């Protein structure tokens, strides 16, 4: 899997987590509680744009959750590491 594909997969997984935690609350309401606009939150949730870690903190603030809730995703990093580094050994 290429780096671009990995990035897209991770973005989608975090977007899915945002959608789950959001529980139907409007983007506008979330945006009113953080330093992001509603359209950016929507695009991140749908995996359309890349983002920085501080953006996750802003979204978490808007959702009133700890950022670790948004980063707690299922992703097989072992397979990813093996793919990009053939000398990688499982610990």
C-alpha cells in the first residue's frame, strides 16, 4: 500500500470516529465551541481533506471529548511497518 493510500485510510478512519462521537450534533454547533468552521469539520469527517494534530484537538474541544477518543482507531500498523521497511521485526 502506498503512503497516499495509507493517509487516505487513516483520514477516513478518523472521520468515521468523529461521525460516531458527533452523534448527529450539527457541525455549526461543534464549530461554535472551537476554532474551526463547520465546513472544515464536515470535510475532515468525510475524509476529503488532510489535517494537523492541532485540528484534532480543536474538533475534540468542539465535541467536548478527550482527543484520544478521536485517535482510538483500528489500523494495523504492524503490517504497514512491514510493508515500508522489510527489515522491521515484530516486537
